[in-house]
């Protein structure tokens, strides 16, 4: 009887191991959701009210920023209009899940270069925490900014 119980226990455990399925699914880059058909960048599409502060300043700036599709062929790209309330041309960024990364670029081909930046979308508050640096190529001074886009 004890031998039969051991076989039954081992068999039940083995069946449990083979029938267990993973609850997580790996989606292709740029997609998320239970069916992997939702573009990760879609949550960023809208006009945001930006409140940002330059390091060393106690007075925040408030302005509008608009995020849209940065590419029709690359679902990981977004474009950000009115970035820093200074740039005329859109800034491009790459989305990975709830985060976007801004590579070094000079969108207006002037003396201001975005050195780097990141934005992180908070699902519960539906806000973006933003951090980036801009360099004045004429004076060689770099300024850092932090803020929240609502």
C-alpha cells in the first residue's frame, strides 16, 4: 500500500509539473499586452502638461509637450514636439515598455544639443517622470532638467 501511495504521489507531482504553464508571454519589441498586439508607445501619445525644473533653479517651467509616432516602420520610436519648450523640431526617442530613452541629438541644427534623457511612465498616476540634459554648444555649458508630464 505504501509503495502504491508513493507511485501515486510521484505521478501526481509529475503531471503537475508538465501541465503547469507560464503566465508571462514575451512580446516582440515595441509590443505589449496579453495578446502582444498593443504598441508600447501608444500610452505616450497625447498632449502633456510639462512641469520641469532646471538644476540650480527653484522656479519650475510649465508648458505643453506633444508625443506622437516617431516612425511608421519602427514601432519603438516616438516623436516629442515642443521638447523643453525650446526645440522647434521634434525630438526622437526610443520606447522600451514604460520607459523611453532620448539619444544625443541636435534637432534644430543650432547651438543646443540634447545630451541624453529618459522618461518613465507611471501606470498608476498616468504621468511621465522626465530627466534630461541639454548642452549649449557655444558656451559648452550643460544644463540638467527634471520634471513631470501630466
